[in-house]
């Protein structure tokens, strides 16, 4: 398969290779296509699915399964400090 890219996209691929994020042009394009597929998947969520997910989250909180936001941020900060 041959793919023609604009000069801006070619520059982006080269930058990704230079900074060591990817080992080949194919890896960069593969990741881009994977992300495009993920975006497509997320766009297919309909409003009813979103409403159901929100309702499930609210029910979980009301059942006492929530976590205090401050403690979540403290744990995240501690984890990031160890990185």
C-alpha cells in the first residue's frame, strides 16, 4: 500500500520517529489508524448509552461506592511523584 501524505503530516511522522516514540513510519501510521478507529467507536455512542452510563454512576455513588475526590487527587499526586 502506498500512502501520500502532506508535507505537514510527513513532518509529524519524522518528529515522532526522531523523538523515539515509534520505531518506523508504519508504527506511526498504525497508531494513527488505531486512534481513528477509537474515535469512530466513541462517536457511535448514542445518547441513551450515555444516559445509562451516567445513571449507573449515580446509582453507584448513591449506594456508597464513591471515592472522595480529594483522596483520589492525593493518590494521583503520590503516584506521579514516584514516576
